[in-house]
């Protein structure tokens, strides 16, 4: 079996092909957009890629053509020799990856399904709209401070109306440059609402997401992103693995007789971890104070609010895993109990 290492680039990619005994068969540059046609001409081989923006699309094409695919984590490639001795070129990187592939069975990251990638894109674009609106709002707030005026935080959607009402109340003229910002904020708010509807629709139509949303504090955004991030429940042996995968477990810095726990490892998806923390806040502030919330309040008494929120986020992560695995809905009476599989 040949080993085809591809150092991907936006326009062109460097290819190094080795035979099973490690001899270089071919080296060349090839247009990234045409790699599917190139791979279609090769016999069944192991295709080695480094994680990057284009890697999953190329991996899909390679898998469809019957190739074996390895997507090497970017955090691992330096230990394999990529970029060693302060020398890094596309050709050298491809040579190193193909050479290592001949010697060992390289570890690979999970190749997410197409629907998982679509949902991540949907949520990522929604976050982009929200970030753009927040930046515009902050710019207007900055202007208001220069004229010694302030607005409360009663929601981003009503911010333009409140700014206009403030100027009308004081009989002032709203500058055209500020009005343009407010018009853009209104337009972004409309698009954000459309994106939220699309996410809610995706959550309602997915039976897994629907079950996850029966847990307190978990809404469409969290449910859809949770399913997209994990992609396949069979990848994980238990709830602890999922909690670790999302970086919601404490780290450790121990040596010899010294034992020391650190803060959260913060591994995995920052977006998913942030959503679980927000879900924990929503759960704790819920009007229905069930056993799960009482458990978190007891942790708060002993360790403080921040630790309690992190612990509740970790607990919710395990609960969502169990709901998905068992095909059940959330039961408040079991919310504070030990999750089966932890």
C-alpha cells in the first residue's frame, strides 16, 4: 500500500508518495481544488493529512474513493519532526509525514459527518452575526460616553430604538454616522432572529436534540452544538470521557509525593464548553429548583459559586450523554444522582 502525504494549502498542496518499503515514488505540487481527481487515479492508499480548514473536505473525497485516511492532529506533527531544526517547508513536511506513516500507524482525529459540519457552520455563522452586532453596539456606547450619556443593558435587539428615544427625549440631533450604525444593528438583529429560527427548527426535527432539551438550562443552541460536537455517541465509553473531551474536568500537576489539582483543562471545543457553562447558569437560575439545582447549591456552599457552576456544567454534560445513549428524557428525580457509566 502506498502512503500519500499531502501538505494542504489554500491554492496548491505538496504531495509526497512513498511505497510500502518507504521509497519515495513521486513528489509534486497539485491544485488543492483538484486533489479529488488526483486521488481517483491512485490505487488504494493511506492518505495522510494535517488538520486544517481543508482537511475534512479532502478526507471525504479520499474515503469515498476507498482510500484509508489519517488526519494527524496539529498538536502532534511537531513531535513527528515537522518544523524541526527551525526548518519548515511544504515539501519537507510532506516528506516527514509520509516517512512516519510508513513506520507507524499514525493516530487520526475524528472525521465529523457532513451533517455535523453543517450544524457547526450554522452555529458558527450565528456567532459571527452576534459578535458583529456586539461590536457595533459597543462603538455606539463609546460615542454616548463622549456626550455623557449612558443606556442600560435591556437587550441588544431594542438598543437602536432606545438610542433614538434618548435623543428625541433630549431634543438632540442623532449624528448620521451613529444612525448608520443603528441601521446596521437592526439589520443584524433581523438576521440573528432568522438564524435562531433555523437552529430551533433543526433542534425540533432531531429526536436526539429534543431529548437533550428536556434537561434544565439546555436550549436549541446547546443541544444542536452538543450533538454536532460529539457526532457519534459510540465514540465515547462513558460520561467521564465526554466531560474530559470538552475540557470540563480539573487538570493535575503532581510529582513524586506532591499531589495538586488545577483548574479546568479547557481541552476540546471552546464554543461547546462555553455553552455548557451558560446552560449551568440557566439551570441554577431556573424557577423550578429541583434536586439538580439543590445539588449545585450545596457545592456552592462548600466551594463557591464559580466552582459550583463548573461542577454543574460537568454534571449536565454527563446527563446529556446518558439521555442520548439511553434514548430517554430528563427526569428531575435522577438529576442529582450518579450518572450510569461515569
